[in-house]
C-alpha cells in the first residue's frame, strides 16, 4: 500500500538513499546500494497487500525481515527459501499469510538439467525440488496467520534454528521426528493448531530447549519419559490436548521448570509427588483430567508456587495443611473434586492468597475464622459442600471494606446457612 499512509515512512520512495529509509539498516554506508540492506523492520506499520518477490530477490544479504503485526496477505513465497541465504530472523507474525511451509523449505528447481528422477524425497512439489537455502536462519516467527497443511520433514534443513513459532495457524498432521534434530532449538511453539498424534521420542535430543508449547491441539498418546531429559526446560505447556495415561515421575528431573500446564487432557492415576522437586515452579495446572487418590503431601514444600489448579479431577481425602511452605500462593483452585473433612484453618495463614476455590466437594464443618486475615482476597467460592454455622464477621468485612467482590453469606448473622459465590 501507499507508504505515505504508514505511521512511520520517513524518506520512503524519495531521492534519499535506501539506507536512510525508515526501518531500513545497511551493512555499510553506501546508501544507494540495494544489495547492501541488512535489516527491514516495519513491524506494526499499517502495511497491507501482498509481499512482492522482488523484496527477496533484490536483497540477497538481508539478515532480518520483520513485517509482523500488519495486514499483509498472500502466500509464503518460494523466493524466500531460494534466495535468502543470509537471513537470520524472519518474522511475519500476525498477518493474513496463507500457504504451506513447503514453500519456504523446498522449491521447484526449474533450471535443473540433470537427468535424475525424483526419488520421492521432495515434499510438496511436483517434479524435482531443491532444499531451502535458509541454513543461516535462527528465528522463524509465523504465528497468527492462515498457514495450513503439515510441517514438512525438510524442517531438518534449518540446522541453526533457535526459535520456531507457528502458533495460531491451521497446521495439520503429526509433528515430524525431524524437529528433534534441531539441536539448537530453544523455543518451540506449535500451540493453537490442528496437530495430531504422539510426541516424537526424538524430543529428547532438544537439550537446549527452554520453552515448549504444544497446547490447544489434538495431540494424544502417553507423556513420553524422554521429555525429562530436556533438563533446561522452563516452560512446558501441553494443555488442551488428548494426552492419556499417567504423568511420569521423571518429570521431577526438570529442575529449571517454572511453568507446567497439563490441564484439559485425559490423564489419570495419582499426582506424582516428585513434582515437589521442582523448586522453582511458579505455575502448576493439572485441572480437568482424571487424577485420583489423595493430594500429594510433598507438594506443600513448593515455596515458590504462586498458582495451583487441581480442579475438576477425582481427588479425595482431606485438604492438607499448606502452611509448611506454600506461602506465596496467589491462586488455589481445588474445586470439583471429592475432598472431604473440614477446611484446615491453616489456610488462613496464606496471606498472599487472592483466589480460593473449594466449591463442589464434600467438605464439612465451619468456615475457618482465620480466613478473615486474608486481606488480599478477591474471590472465594465454597458453595456445594456440607458446611454449617455462620461466617465470621471479619470475613464479611473483607467484602464491605476491601477487595473481596464475590461473597454471599449470612453476614448479618440471621440464618445458619452459608453460601459463597
């Protein structure tokens, strides 16, 4: 579209050298040499229309191309894979780009005069094909576009790749085992796609991986033990899939893990106590599975945990006393289980707690008066239990004077019924 309509368009299409244009950087000071351009960065700049192939063909030494957060359309071009030998960062996040990854990772070789027949190793092209020249690529960002089809096996040619973000597309098929050959990969985000099948066992080779997000797909099968060998993982999101079976106890070997999301799957068995070995864990969500048995007492030692959600499972027994070490909890969700016995008064010493959900269990007895000390509380739900008695005045004052916005109870002291909402 017309550069004059871009928020940032200084010197574009003027007689000034290209290296002075907004968003353009060059390798050296020859402002008139197009081939000298090293960076094109026009993120969130109201760009619309198609990306011309001339952009790729005339800038052979380009290292960074960032056109993210615009209104660009069209399909991924084979010109990227055939000409951009020096490209290190390719970012088209949040546009309307369609097509297939095949276009980047292999392209038709119309000039090939060899008599060799296609041996079937090419993917996604009719006739002969040549592997992509993107061997310098370190970051590939294509999130939130319209990319479809599957991840080709030629992904293995991106030997220097450190970040691969394909989230928020319509990518289908299984995760090819060749992803496990990308030994330098530190971030892999394939969330919000249509992927199916199991996790490749080759993921154990991704020893540099820090973030793995496969959430919101249709993946299934068992959680592979090999993930425990990816010891530098900080973020592991496998939620909203169809994983089944038990959680391997070896997950406790991920010593650097800070976020673990396993919610919305078909996992069962008991919750492994070894998760308590994850001393830096900040967020733990295992909600909406089929876990049974009692809550692991070992978990009460996780001092850094801020959010814990075990709701919508089949856990039973008494709620343990969390005061041993879980002093940093902001959110505790144990709703929709089969917890019984009384609510431990020690919960009232978790002074940083803001959200407490204990509804839809088999709890009995009174609401501990110690809850009145939870002055940061914003929402507390205790309904659909077998609680009796009256709510202490200090708890009622949380709703009157502070931040507790969801509280309905007999604060007037008239009736002995209790209902929190």
